[in-house]
C-alpha cells in the first residue's frame, strides 16, 4: 500500500507563529496544514488578514486544507450565521479548502430527536454559504459523553440526506475511540485527525484533550488499526496530527518527535 499522507494541525505546535509552523511542516516533508482560529496571539485571532495567510502559505509551499473551526455549529441562530459567514469568507480568501464544524459540547442539545433536528437545520443553512464560496464543511463528531453529536452514523445520515459533496466527515481517532462506535465511513471522510493516549491510569470515559499526545507504540487508542481499516476500506486522504497535550506543545524540538511518530505509524500501515 502507498505511504501515508500526513498533515499537520497548528495544535501540534501552537506556540510557533504561522510562518514557523509552515516551515516545520516543510521540514517534515509535509505539504498539507490545518490552521486554527482559537490560538491567542497567533493568526487568525491576532487579526492577520486572509491575504497575508495565503501569501505565507504560498511562500512556504504548503496547502491549507482546513481552518479549525466553527464551534457550536449545530446550535444555529443569528449569531452563529454571522460567525459562519465571516469564517467562510476567511477560508475562501486565505486559499483554504475546508472549514471544520465542531458541535455543541456542554451537555445541551443531546435529546433524541432534538439533536438530529438541530444538525439538519445547521447543515441546510450552511450548505448554500459553503457552496457559494466553493468550500467543504468538515463535520467532526466528538466522543465525549456530553457532546450533542457523538455518532458518526447520525452525522453520515444527515450528510447523505443533504446530498452533494458540500459536507464530509472528520474521523478523529481519539473521538472515535471515546464514542465506542465501530462504524467508519471512509467514502464520506474528508479528513482524519490523529492523536494518541499513552497514560495507562486514565479511564476511557475520563480521557480529555490534555491526554492527547503524538502516537507511539504505547498508544491506547489503536490509531494504527483505525488507520489500516480506513485505508483498506477506501480512504486515501490526509492523516493530520492534532495533539493537545502540554507535553507536546512544550517540546524544544517538535520536528524530531513528530518525525518519530510518522515513522512509527508508517511502519504499522
């Protein structure tokens, strides 16, 4: 089978300014990157214009595959629409391909019937905005018990009901493990986020973002098997590193650690 196609989410090295992050990706031989709108003191939150981001990406020879993310996308209201329009314009103008859509994750909107209706409402409202901009919406179910969209099956049903190619799924290996849902949808998957948990003391139900490290042989989430299954069933897109652990963010030489994880995962593919 062909080599894994890796991508780098800015959460891998959030302390690096955007240009240094793009340079890190190129150092690793990675040309696909995800940028974020939740990193204080960094683009996009620091007011960097989308044209400047586009020029920086072109300078470093990287492709921005997504901006992460429109939060609470399935709680559709006037404020969310305004936020969506602004973000979609930024995605378009910086040359990115997609906008990640993250659901409400505070315990609300979880009731059966309510959550499906909210999801459908949001997707129907987002579709024309995304289509007009030529951007893909990447729906990312979260595995946390309090999340309003845990199930990829429900997300896939809603995406198929909408039709077309506007929406795709994010398969996040951490959230897939937490959700306890076996189903994968490689034909609907537009992006895979990868991170590992090595801490043997934390129960699965208690795993949170700070536990998410780079993937190695101690990984409890079985990233290697998830990746093999997705590829065997037809997924050919990028696998994007998205660790949230402070231990990763504090690394003096992130390139070395990321390269080691890449080598490990490639050996398991």
